C-alpha cells in the first residue's frame, strides 16, 4: 500500500467538508498555475471571477474573496456595524454556535442579539421583538440581521419568507446579511436564480460558500448595497484575509460559475439527501427529524443504534437537539448511500433483538 492509499478514507456522511475538489474547480486552479501573475488580487483571474459573479447575480455588486466562512461572515457583519451595535440572529445560526466569537471580535464588540427558534429560522416577528426590545442608550442598538441560507438545520428560506424578513428589516433600518455557506444548495432547492434569492429579496450582503460546494478553500463576499463595502479591502488585509496569490482563491470560482458546476453540485447533493430519506423510511426506531430541503438529513434514533452504526465505521455528528446529521456532497456515491442504509437497517434489527 502506498502513502496516498493509506491516507484515503471511504466516503462518509459526517460533513460536506470531507469531500475533495470537484474537477471544474481543480482545472481552473491548474490553469491559473501557469507562469507569473500579479499579486494581491490585481490579476486577470480575480477580475474574471468577479465579473462572473456580477453576471450570475445580474447586478454590479462588489466582490471580495477570503479564505473561509468565519472570516467572510465576521468581516461582512463588521462592515455593517459599529462596536456599540447589535446583530440579530437565530440561536441555531452558525455565527452564534460555531464562530468562536469572531463576529464580536472583528466588529470590536458588536453584540449578537439571539432569537430563540424551533426550526433554525428567523421570522419577522422575532426580528421586530428584538429590534424594539429596548431603545435606551444602555443597550446595544440593533443595526443588522443575519440569516443562514440554507440553515444549520437543513431548512431553506422561501422567497416569501425572505421578502417578509427584508420588509421588517427596512422598517427598523436594519441591514440584511446572508450566511450562504450552503447558498448553492438553497438555490437548487428553491429552483430560483441567485438574484431572486438575494438582492431581489432585499439582501444587502451575501457570503457565498465555495468550500462545501466542491472547492478546496475560499468564500466570496458580495455587497449588493455597494456603499456597505467601503474600506472592506482594508478589513480583509487587517484580518489576514488578503491572499498574496489571490488567483488561487478566485480561479476556482471561474470554473465553478462558468461551467455551472456550482448548481450541478448542489442539485446532486440535495437529490442524494432526498434519496437517503426515502431509503430509510420504515426502518424501526429511525425517524427523519424534519423536512429535507437541502443536502442534510437529521435522524432521531436511539443512542444504542447510533453507537452500533458507528462501530461499523460510519462517521456522523449528533447535532442540534441530539439528532444525527447526515450530510451529502457534490461527489456522493449512491452505492455508498445504499451501504449506509443497509447497515442502518441491520443495526436497527440487532438493537431491537438485544433490547
């Protein structure tokens, strides 16, 4: 066995981050690796990627490239707020649960104003409640709303929901930010254009995730309200997000956007989630915990069953509310999905016999 074979892992469903780089992103990155090119974003690949985003979104937005989602979300929110402002978010949003305080850090102290939710979504009502909770000088002044599309719980905001949230934001003078780590999956689910899901629905800033969609690294930050992008390049530099060889962050986007791989990859991942949900229907003591709308399926199952399936070598996380999160990616192999479903069914029988 050679070294590469020893490091290879059988396909798993713990995270769409486990997948490799899709061919379209890889080939563009390889094409960018020819000769010398100017640095720090002053290169033809970055220009081409930025123009491809403007064409896809049908508007003259400002486009920036950063290394990861934490930086994208945190710097975008920092651009919307002063240190004394508040950002309204859901209690199950990534900025609240998994960013290690980065939004507060990069904004020099803007407070996350957290709304409780049963399904991982914000509603106009909770935005209104938090925006009007207090208006005295002793409390952070609400300035922005951030929502996750698709959500951490695998749900997708409809255009109607987005429009209602945007209207509520405008009522209170709040900017609207979208954490789109799985934005492509949301577009695939809604069968809507990126423009319809963002600026046409009132979104001011989008963080478009590439990593979970088939890229090695890199997220794009798009400002549809271009005034909000003032000095954002300086924020990126200060935060260590200005890549000297920027073409290797931007070139993969050229391949993803121009070929349509961004939406094909998402459609495949979403369809695999639907396939899996159908295959496990009827397995005793296993229940799909909520609607399957993107590339995630959450399972309610006894801990004994989850432990037994892990003993067979399967990797997955227990997530919000104790459900097992099963994720699908651009390269998910349905034969591997079938193998997981078969093991799940067999383990369910074993646990029932032993109970």
